[in-house]
């Protein structure tokens, strides 16, 4: 019983033999995948292909988006450029229309160039902008007989102008001189009352010589002061001489200089200073210019049919155009710089 072959093989060995048999089976089939495994491998390959395709699609999509963004940005830049050039042309056109409406054409008038070519008219390089009814030339607010302010524009005195004025009076005080504000900001209504009182007294033509029509006074801008006295005798004082010599150091110009009456449209006013900032004030003063010359603009009332004429204003106010002994043509007279009677107090623009 013990000799029996089969039964003599120890149990462990039998197990090993069995295992050998099993290994032989697997060895033989190792390089030939079962249909299930083949399917699985194919599935994996398919998945890899799908992922690659998806990645490729994403890449193309990304590139397309990028191209689209670049195109949109380019179109935006192009549109902005076109709009800017359209606005520039429109502003220049408006400025030219305004200039051509002026009744009196003075030798200093520089026509605003509607043709953007700067080679033809290199001197006409001023940029005129209209913002909410205010006119800026090269960024400077201009208020004169050509460029009025809106009726409801009432900013009060500019804080920058007031601070500069305070610095200036302190410096004058150190030199033993006393400067003070005679008149600063003046509203449309205040100017109306002032102008009306002249017009009632002397007629529109004479009122135009000594005062501004409501809306046309620089005092409504809050950027100017009448210093000390508004009498012509002020120009002979030490204060007036100090003012003329030093106001530019504080950003002010003598707004209506002597000899520029035909350009500014006003008599010489030694007391009326306008704030423009130190750099510009120094440049204007050192070049001996008035603000109209510096900015290349006119200053004359628009008496064209669609503008406010002396006659219309007179009718509106219920006064006469002519003052006592005056004529309807005193505009020309005032622009020649003729002084009016001394007895008539020079209550200012
Ligand atoms: Zn003034």
C-alpha cells in the first residue's frame, strides 16, 4: 500500500505537478490574447485615440477663440481711431462755423483748419473743444465776446485761482502793498443786472463798450478777479505796477492789455486778471500776447441773423440801441481802442 506509485507521491509533490500543468497552459497562451483581452485592449486604444482627438479639438477651439479675440480687439481699435478722427473733424468744423459767423474779421484771426493736413497751415494748430456749452482751446477755457458760457454755469470762484490769489497777495504784502478782491465770481443774473443798468442808462451800444453781455463775462467762469479799483486811475498806482510785474508768477495774466483792445474787444483793464496757470501765464506775458492771440481766436459778438444782435437785446431789455449822442456803429469805435468819457465809471467786463 505504501509502494503504490500514485499514492506514494507525497501530497505536496502532487500539488506541484498540478501547478506545473497549470503553468504550461498559461505559458502556451501567453502571446495570444483572449478575445475579451483583445476587446479590452482595443477599447483602451480607442479611448487613447478619442482623448487625442478631443485634445486636438480643444486646441483648435482655443486657437479660434484667440484669433476671434485678436480680431475683436483690432476692430475695436480701428473703430476708436475712426471715431476720434470723426470727432476731431466735427469739432474743427464747428469751430470754423463759429469763426466764420464773426462779423468783424481781424488780422489776427486764425481760421481753424478743417483739413487735417498740417503742412498747408502749420500755424493753425489749435484744438477747440466744446464741453457742455463751454469752449476750451488747447485745454484752456475761453470766455469772451465770441465764446459765451451757458446761462446756468455757476461754479463759484475756482479754488486753484483763489489759492494763487492768496499767495500773490501775501507776496505783495511783503513788498508793502495791499491787494484785495474787488470782484471775483459773478453769476449770469448778476451780470445781467450790471449790463442792464448800463443799457438803461446809456443804451446797448455804450453798454457793450464797458460791460459784458450776460453769459459773456469772464467773471462767470470763476477764474478771474478785479483787483482793488476798477477805475482807470488804478493803472498809475504802485499796486497796478506790482500786479503787472508779478501776477504771471502766480498763474495770472492781465486779461485786457494795453494796445490789444481791437483783439480782446475790451478797453485796457489794469485790474482784471485771469488765472491760466503759472507756465501759460509766463509764456503769454513774456511773449507780450493777449489770450485771444495766444489761442488764435476772435472776440466779437455774433450779430449774425441767428445770433443775438444789439437790436434784439435792446428789444428784450426794453432799452434803446443808441446811447445819448451815440450811434449804432460804436462797435467799431470801441474796437479801435477809443476811451470813453472819464466821468463814466468803468464798471468792467
Ligand atoms: Zn473784471
